[in-house]
């Protein structure tokens, strides 16, 4: 019942989330799915969440104070003193398991599965930016140059434009525009995703950002993007030649023999078999 996307580029990071929570056909609520952790000149982190709202809210609350100890005599690791984003992601994983140990049995008895998906990214001084997707078990994977973005929630509608546009070298503003187009496509096709949106854009090695915006239905840029994207898609669609079926003159025929197989055979009597 949500859509969140995060993009890791050479130039920085882009985070975007909707705020709709649907608990039934007649119960639609607004809850923010993004939280920003910022300690200027030291660390900048963003958490996006999808799935069961009570689980994700508990994880966010516990993450503020969650501690991870590698040994009895080692200093506890928190998201505020972790030396790397990997260690911070480990702390988040521990917070997920903490909530699972506390609530999973009771939820299962009530017929509710422990369901949460998280995206966690940012930068800690001393290393580069990193981006992780965290699963319900507390384990996680990291974004790579081959896979520079993560999505959680209703991801299928907004994925095509990301696959066509986003590479590690994509400029930051262009990636933010692409994320908004991805969200607009999802809003158009899925009622369980809705405004307002939260958008955060982070420039590499700054450890803070002022590019934080809440986007509602009256936002002029989002209204322009929604109108322009739909109009331009229609223009491109109309510019593609229709398929020719009756031998009309064309340089791009559709009715040609396939090198891999014959056309589908039609069944015309009850006695015929496919094989």
C-alpha cells in the first residue's frame, strides 16, 4: 500500500515516498514513510518503509536507541556512532529482529504476517555513499553500479522509466525528475499509492541537505510533470506507425516469418490436438 524509491548516483542520492496507507476500501489514511537522520559534517541517513504500518513505526522508534555489540567488551554500535553505513544497516537489521522477536508470534496468532520492507541509505564521514534494501528477516543487500536504485511497495508501474534512464552517471536533478515520473506513473495506475509525497535530494560529501520537499496536489512542478508526461507519451505513441495486416506498402512489416517458430496453429475441430 505504498511506493518508495531510492537512487544512488555518483553525484548523490535521491529518495522519494508516497504517504497513503490503505486499511480497507473505505479507510484510507496518510502516514509518512520517510525519516531523515542528519548530523551535519558527520552523517546523513534516510529510511524508507513499506509494509505493515505498526511494524515499520516500531522499527523506526527502536532504531533511535538500538545498540549492536560484536563482543561483550566492545562499544555498542548505534546509527549515531557507526563508522560505516554497513554497520548502520546492521543496527537497522537488529531493530527489525527486535520487533520480530517481540511481535511476530502475536501477529501470527491474529492472522497477520510479519511484513516490512525498508530502504536505508546515506553517507557517514570517512566513506562513500551507500544504499541498502532491508528485508523482514533483518538481512539486506546493497546497491551496485549495475543496480543503482531500490524500490519497495507497488514497484512495477514506476520501474520501466527507471530502467531506461537511471545510470550511476545520471545528473542528480535529472534523477529526481525521473523518480517523480516513476511516482506519477504509479499514482496513475494504482489507487493504493497517493499524495502527498516526500522528496529528499542529497549531494555527495555534504552530510546534510536543504533539498527536502513535501509535494501535494497543488504543487506546480508536479502538476506540470503529470500533464507533460502524459501528453508527451501520447505524442510518441501517435508517432509510431500502426501495424499493416493486408500487404500495404511499408518498410517495417509486422507480418513476416519468424526465424524461431511458426505462427500459432488454430484448432478448428474437436478432434485436433495441440501436440
